[in-house]
């Protein structure tokens, strides 16, 4: 089984926080699992130009007192701009990015939000199909399950009839105790569904504790650990922000102080500059999960992004419930500007601290190390989004794996591709980004270049290069890169040149995706 989070990834985020290595983590534990709330609804409740709450408030400081600057009652508004744009949830290019990022983060399952009696069948199947593809390539994948609440019995039946009864992508089903798991109100479910599913109870944050409840959110602080029917600790929720006053929008538009934003910690909302980008609330919540150590952590959430505007009171006429702006929202997915990828990198670190992390192998002279990649790196974007059409055709060569081997004072990297290589000399052709004790480098166009913080490239020396039909090999002197036994690297290919960390998330094929790097260690 290939694994995108196989103990060989490391990174430092924009705040200087390192992803922990084995010296800061327990040994890997098979009996600890992390699920993340995943949303399928963008574009399914109206396809209109984006209504961005943050931009509306910036333009109209008195927006809380007027109706003319907002969309209609019930119309969906974004709290901010996702890094991948105001996408629809059926955008397969975005789905593939999401799944690879969550695989790298070592997430075990997704729990789809179907709490409002809409199952988003088309989008759920698209996510499952992508995961099935990765499974068939031999990768360990996050499985999927559904979280229901409103009209739970009818919703479960729809899900069963559309997905499970059809045996759709069965390798993607999340099985907790011998049966596919679903969250539901059991007494509302048919006998057919009761027999088929392992049913856990939907646990709302303002309800009394339920035995067997699985919470998508917890207003109690520190969070509760919910027990199973046997009386054993089973699950805890970790969320990015919480709204015990119910209306997140009231904190943004009317100064409500009872809600807990992204910067809440040590009993209060931290209003210092940049605090909302540091994940204080999320970190404090995850610390609680690590301290109590139940078998399952439910994380809220990945990609909610939108909420309907509703009619409020005369004093607070504009109403948003589950999100409103950056501070009072709960997405971990990267945003455009703002916190960018801080929360994603924090997720990677927290999952490691909870689940454990394997030793990084040290390779001997002449011993090959292999780093697998998915086969879909050349998949390009061509999909509608809110108010626009998104197109990204920077994908060209799909990198399927990298083999590294040290021989004496030389090190060789071989980048394999899914198909015959194309585009040599255009953009960044099968390039290698390397970090060692002697600095940051890029191997490009047959040369080793020093890589500046601004992604400028200063040529240092020629590199022995061998280009075959479906692979490229580079042989370099180790002395130019490092004087210790470790290198960090990523492989990439794009029709355009990489000029920023952001480009590692959305240009061409990058392995590993984003800010993380592969770790290669060797005996000196």
C-alpha cells in the first residue's frame, strides 16, 4: 500500500512552525483516526456571482444596517475567497487537489455534510470516484461517510439507495466496526438501513449528551469526550471556531462577544494583529483531543465557505449563522491571502501529534529510496465557478514517483512520468527543488541553481542529466547541497515557471503538493 503521508514529509509554515518529526510524536498508532467535515454544496444552492461578506463589509462599513448591499434572503454568501477561487463543488480539479492534500495530512475519513436533507449525490460520487482511482493505484485513501440530521430517516434512505445499494465505489466506504458507518437518528431509519449501517447518533452542540453521539461541533469548553454504548471513550470534536451564541454574523456586524473566533484561547478572543492567522483556537482544541486521547477525532471543517443570509431582528437585521468573515468561520482549506495555508499545515502537525509518526528511514550507500506520487498530475482545470469559468492548463507531465540513490559523493534523482515526456525547454520541465544545509536549490534546464527567497535562480554548475521517454535523471555532487545526512526535495512539472510557494498548490504537477517536502536521509 502506497501512502502520501508515509513518514517522509516535512515543512515549515509561513509563521515558522515546523511539522513535528518522530522526536515530538508518539509511535504510529493504528487505533487512532481523524475525520474531517467535508462540504459538497458550493454551487448547489444557486449559481450566481460571488457575494463575499468580507469584501462587502470592507466596501460598506455600515453593512449591518442596510439590506441593499447583500444578496437576497436565503442566498449563499462566501465569508472570503478560497485559494482555488469561488469554485463549485463539482470541480474535479479542485477535488483532486483536496484529496491529495488530505492524504498528505493523514486524514482517515471524510464525513459529508448532509445534515439538511440534501445528499448532493453527483458531487459525493465525484469525490468517491477520485478516491477510488487513487485506491486502485495502490494508495491509502481517506474513506467517506455521511452525517445526517434533518429528516434523517428519509435522508439515510436516499443515501443508501443512491450509493450503497448500488455498490458504488465500495473501497471508499468508511467502515468503523464491520459495517459502513453513517450518522443518523436510528429510530427514523428503515429496517433495511438499520441492518446495513453501523449507525452513530447525530450529536448537536446544544443537545444533551448522547451515548453513541458523534459531534460535528462542541460548544462546551474544554470539549467533551463522548462514549459508546459500552461506556468507553470514543470520540471528540475539534473545531476551528465555535458559535455558542448561534449567530457568527452577530460578532462581525454587531459586536457580539459570546462567540469564539479563530483566535480564541486562554478564555478570550485574542484581538492582537495577525492572531486569527495563528490557529490558536484550533490548536487549543486539538491539544484537548491529544490530552484525552479517544480513538476518534472529528475535525470541523475543511471547505464550508458559504452560508445563507437570513432575516434577523430589528436590532440585528442581517443574520449569518455558521460563518461570516475570516475570524468567525471554520475552514481549514487554504484561502486567498489572509492565513493562506497556515491552517492546513497546522492540521498536518496536529494529526501527527495525535496519531503518531513513523521513523524517517536512513539509507545506505547504493540503496534506493522511492517516493510515490499519484498518476493524475497532468489533469487540468476547466470548470464553472461562482460568476466565472476557471481554466488552468499548466498540467503537462504527470510525475508518478521519484527514486533517490546516493553513491559515494554523488546523489541521483530519477523522476518517472505516467506517459511519454513532452515540453522540454518550456516552463519548468521535470524540475527538482532541493533544500540542504547549504541552502535552497532548483535543478532546471540542466543546471543546479541557487533558489532565492523570491524564487530567483542563480546558476551554480551543470548537472549530469539523462532524459528518457518517460523519466529524467539528475546526478549531483552532494557537497554542493549539504554537509549533513539529510535533504528535503519536491519534484514538479509545469508549462509555467514556479515563482512562489502558492504556485506549488495550483501550477502543474507538484510532488508533494504544496509547502511540504519529501525527506531523504542517508548515511554519511
